[in-house]
C-alpha cells in the first residue's frame, strides 16, 4: 500500500472542487440500492438461509426455533459483509480518485456500497430489536452509528477515501459470522474448522481494523493541519472523527478477545 507516499502531499491542484448540488444530494439510484439491500437481505434471512445452510450443515434441521433464526441472521450478515468487502477493496485498488487528499469526489462505488450497508444496518437493527438475544446494547449502538455512517457515505461526496476505509473493515465479518454460525450450530470449539476460522479472523482483523488505524490518523491529521478538513460538511467532520473513534474503541476491545482466542488456537 502506498500509504505514506510523498505524492500525497497537499497540493491544491489535486483537491477537487466542491461538487454541484446534483452530486451532493441523495439520488433515486442510491435510495434504490439502500431499499434493495434492506429488502433483499431480509429475503436472504427469511427464505435463502433456511434452504442453503442445511445443504452444508444438515444439523440445521434439528436446531430449536431460536437457534434457527439466529443462524439465519448470521447468514444474512455474512452475505452482506461479503458484498461490502469486495466492493470497498476493489474500489481502493482500482479507483484512482480515492486518495487521502481528495475532499470531494462523486464515487459511485463508495456511495452505492454505503447505501447497501445502510440498508443492511437498518434490517439487522430491526431484527435485533425484535429478537434481543441477537445482540446486546453494544450491538445496538454499533448498528445505530453504522446507520448514520452509511447514510452520510451515501448522501455526501466528501472524503471518499475515509468513507471507504470504514467499509473496508467488513473484510473481517465473513469470518466473524462464520464462527458465530459454527457456534450456533453446535460445532466443538476445538474442531479444525473452528480453529482455522479463528486464525483467519485474527489475520483479517489485523489487516482491516488494526493496521489501518495509524494510516487513517496520519492522513486525517494532515488533512486537519492543512485546514482543508474544515471545508467539508459538518456531519462528515463529526462522523469521520467521533464515528471512527467509536469504532476504534470497539475494534480494540474486540481485538483483545480475538487475540486470546488466537493464542488458544496456537496452543491447540
């Protein structure tokens, strides 16, 4: 990653002009993506998971009702994270305009991925509120901040690099959700599949949530020091600072647990 390249030095010629009003507002296509994500993922929860999961895990049929709906929710969350992960990482490596110094750029991939993420967050928060055993208060707070972040990433064209870094965190969640699914299905924690998932979870967490932290702070600090940061919309200023701080606290606290699990897997 060219994260500390001097080519990213602040230069007014590479800072985009403030977008036109048409680019600043949420368009019908973004709302369709958010609505499609919301409805599509609920369909995955209700109809796809009960048919797909038993093909790989026949024990699904013997689970009590509470466990079945939990597995369905986990499958839905995992499906969403795969889509967001692929879209955000592809955007990072292929869209040249996603740079730390770009203030405004109407990146279709980032905005539609944010919209899809918004739709999922609303759907999953609804399930958590209907079935409280899906998650505790921290999960509810996490999803509320995610809804705000997803909406702002969809609505505004500001700082797409930093919005995309939020989305790139989803690299970890296929492994998180698969591990949750194995546990819900009653797989022994000392099985090879459980251990492999734990190792992959640790590696992906380092790549997507720990290593990017100093990178984000470095570039954001430079953006603030230049004064350019304060040209963007106030909601984006708040979300890119306090929102990222909130997720960082969660990431570090969860990483402590993941690190303990990783050490246990290494000891066998």
